C-alpha cells in the first residue's frame, strides 16, 4: 500500500515543471522547519560551534538547509524524468575528464562524497554519461521505502548493494570490473571508525573509502553535487587521490581517511545550507573507540 502510494506520488511530481517543483520544495521545507522541532534544534546546536556563528545566523542557515532537503526529496521522486538526452538541463559537470582518466587506470574508482545536495543525482551525472556506478546503501527502517528508493535508482541505472547482505563482496567485485563505487563518508563510523576532528569536534569516521582504495589499488575521486542559485545542480569533481602505502597499514588508513575528511569538511563549510546538520554525526564518543588493527 505504502509502496504504491509513493510511486503514485512520484508520477504526480514528474508532471510538474521543474521550477514548480522547486517552489513546492521551498514551501515544504519551511513547513518541515517549523513543525519538526527535534531535528531543527539538533541542527542549530550542531551548526553553531561547527561554523562558530550566532544562534540567529544558524537558524537562518538551518531553515534554508531544510528547504534544500525538501527539494532533494522531491528530486528523488522526479528522478525517472532524467535521461541521457535531457539531464544537462538539470545537471552540469565540472571536470568529467578526471573521472574518465581515473577509470582508465583500470582499478575502478572510489567516489568520496557525503550528504551534500541531492546526492542521489550525483550517480545520475555519471550513469547518464555512460559510466557504470555502484553504491552501498543502508536499508530504510520501512521495507517499502527501500523498495521505492531502489526502483527509483534503477531508472538512472545505478547498481545498489544493500547493507546486511553480501555487499562488501559485491562492492569489491564492482571495483575489479572497473566500475565506480560511491561512499557517503560523512556518517558516524561507530566504535570501529577513525576518530578524527570534523567541523571542530572529534567524530568517528568511516574508513571504507580508504580500505577499498588500498585493497583494490583504486583511485579516490572526491565528487559533490551542489545546488545552484537557480535550483539546478553542479557536480564538482576534485583532483584524484591515491592511497599511499608505507607499510604501516593502520597509520596509512588513518592518514588517508583524515585527508578525505578534511575535503568533506571544506565542502560543507563552503555550502553550509546543503548538508544534513541534524544527522547524528558525533554519536560515538572517543571513549567508545574500539582498539583493533584494520586488516585489509
């Protein structure tokens, strides 16, 4: 029932002109900001020390971030409208040659990104240019939501490996086949993560991008999709990164993860209204750190 309702909503959304969709997103985002107090207050409380700004300024930025979030959600439902012929109306790409050069190395590409902009459309920017994209996705609490997301992602030709299955083996095979493997690396990494300063506070950081880069000799490309003032999107592909193996596996993984984290941090600081400030990014305190060697 829920699946059918959401897919009907997607069909209705796709009937709207894109500018109308953006206007609807502004209305819904402002409503969300006013009604969802818990997430709003968490976002404000996390943004103030991270950006060293006043509460008034933080509230203005958080409100705009909720507008962007609403637009991002509508974009996901709109996604089946994207195709190889029309996507350039919505998405521009800066330095696509960096992705093609990285793929030409023959070891697949690990894409470093985060919950910035409409991250689902980042995949579309590559697949609709004929490039093979895979990603590891977290299952939603409701199975119907997961089905909807997977079916919408399928319309832009993204191969998804759901967590809790054999996703790590599948992801490794994808890199061996020369495909792109995307990582949202701005989530809490739990006790087994690397504890690194992020936006002014120590946070457990996922080490997946570094581990896969080392294991499969894959280059890492930081790539982010940024919503522009006109509501469309710009994909920024930053210079390629390579894992530096000194023989100290733990130290090498930590240092590479730290370098990637600084890139994520810089992108968020430059685009503060396009990140999910209410996510529980600092949920695991340093005292919970699990002491272990990161075998690869």
